């Protein structure tokens, strides 16, 4: 029985200038190593045999109804504009409308060269595929908008990076793959008609109540202001917040050199390619504003008189820092048990974070311990914590149910960087048990799971991950 995917491909009906039609490049010996049954049910897929699914999710067989293509976009990479990027190792198979009525893309990542590969091999190796599978599904379980992982397939081929590595393909599901960079490329080319078509398409697909280009700008601003603060609430560092990695849907996209904080350090950088700290943990809100400004610049280019929209676009962008601060206060207030924060609560939260940074307290475990009433041991400066806790408890006396609020805001489990690396090392040797364990435990991150409590522990000195890599 073949896999039944109910495609309905709206992006493929846009003009040919938006993409290149291309089938995935077949691989030698595909083997299905992971399949997300829950996500499959949500998007309306009816799974078939593993061999059949391996052929489809590796790109060897194009299923009926698909309209495979590589999308075109540009982007600012570490602040420098690159005039043409595009899907260099990904093919959009098509779209499905799920049981919840939401339209989603199904994309193969690591599916071979395209016209946008820029000399690359168009492939992915197993490590980044499993990283994105585990982390994106963990983010979903944490309640953070994200692309998701439907399947992972070994290709039976070797991928060369710094050494020979096993090849793999990830099947990614997303609300769409429209990026700020998708708009930038048509703006840079002066193609106002394409920009107008893209804007209309984006509004219809994601923000049907938005009124024109500036309405879209405001909607994307609000979505990104929520998203980035949600990242910070779990200690997530995206690592490569280029404009081609900013989805206008408000989903987290592209989990290349991402990582999670262990000890709290607001200046922390993991990405090996972020040599100047542009995308450090604490810089992410400012970069979100910068990216939105680039989006505004692109959207204005479709107007007959772009100057006529500058004032409104400027207002929309300039409102984003206040939105970010308000969302940050709400998110972090919940982490210490406050439901309806006041402006002065920001100082209480800031003082806690300063104590954590000074003593290298573990971000996730400290907040989880606060919820359980035993956080003192997380702090090198116990006296400093005691003084803070006295103020905190006085504030909580005015809250109706702080324990319940904290339990819902503070996960027990995150994808610890050293556990991800250990999982990858094992999988390269053919052992998928650590991958399967992480995937299972992280699917329920807010629940104590005593048998897996070791996954809550920070790394030992010899396990610390100091750099993460994009895998291309």
C-alpha cells in the first residue's frame, strides 16, 4: 500500500519566478529511522510500510499529488545582505490541510542539489537531522511555535564534511516556509508585482485579518515578539537569526547551531559561526527588531510611492521593543509564580537573574527548583538568594496560585546540549536508543519522570558543549 498524502499545493500555483520546479535527488539505500505518528495523524497522513515511507521521505519516490520545488529567497546573514540564497538542500513536496484545518508545508531537507546550492552538495548528515528532529519536537512540547519533524531517513550514502559521515534526510512540516528573505529578494530586484502577490498570499495564508502590507508587518511583529521571548523563557539560543531564518508565520525555523543554556549567562554564544556574538542569548530581542526593520523595508518597495508608507512602517517597528519588554515581563513573571505582573516586578526578576549569572546557576533547574521550594542549593551566594527570596515570598503572598503557575512555566526537561551530542555520537554508530529516549522524555517536559532524572542534570566538566555547528 502506498503512502496517501492529501496534497493541495497553493505555493506551486504562484508565478514561476518564486521557485524552481525540481524533484528530490534519489539516494542509494534509504532506511526509515524515525516517524512521527502523532504529527502524521494531525496532518492527515495514512502511514504505509516502513520501506515505502523510506522511499518517499528520502526523495526516491515522488508521491501522487506532490509538486516538488525549491523556493527562492535572499537574506541578511550576520548583517550582510546576500542577494540570492534559496533552498540549497531542500525540496518542498507540497502542502496539506490537516484535521485542524491548518495548511502546512511538507519539505524534504537534505534532498540534493538545487540551483540555489551555491556549490554545496545539497545533502545533510545524520547529526543535524536528528538534532532538528529532537529539538523541534521538544520545542513543540514546550508550547513554542515551531516547525516540526515528520520523519528521518538514513540515505545509505556518505556525506563529506570534516570527515566521512552518514547521510540523512529530514521531513519538515511548517505552517509555511515564507521568510523575511522571501520578500527581500523581490524588493531588491524591484519586482513590485511579485511583492504584491507574495504579500497577498502571505496575508491569506497566515493573517487573513491583516490590512495590506502594513497590516502584515504589524502581524509579523506581534508573532515574532511573542516567539523570541518564548525562546528566552526556556533558555533557547537560535544561533543564526539571519533574515532568511525568520519565518513570517512566527514559527521557529532552522535548528542549525541552536543550543540551550545550562548555566545562566546572558552573553552566551554557542554557534561556531557567530564569532562576534551577534546572536547571543540576550541579543535575540534586538535582532528580532532589526530583522523586522528589514522586512518593513522590503514591504515598502511594493508601494507606488514607498515614502508614503515610511511613517507607518517606522511606527510599527518602533513599537516592537515595548512589546518585547511586555512579553518578557509576562513570561518571566510566570516563571516565578506571578500571574498579573506589575512594572516593579521587572526588578525582582532582574535581581534573580543577576544572582544566577554571578554564580553560574543552571537556568532550567533553578526555575524548576523555585517551583518546588528548594532552589537555595542552586546559588553560590546563598545569602544573596535568601535576601531575594524574602522579597519574592512577600510578593507571592499577593498571588492566587503561584505553585500552579510556576509548574506550567518551568519545564523539568530540555534538550541538553551534551545529551544531544551523545545521542548523535551513538546514532552514528548505529545505536538509536539515546535518540528514542530523548524523543520520548522531551515529549512530556513539564512532568517529573524519575526514571529519567539523569537527563535533567547539567553536563560534567568533560561533557560541556562549547560550540555548535550548522552541519552544511
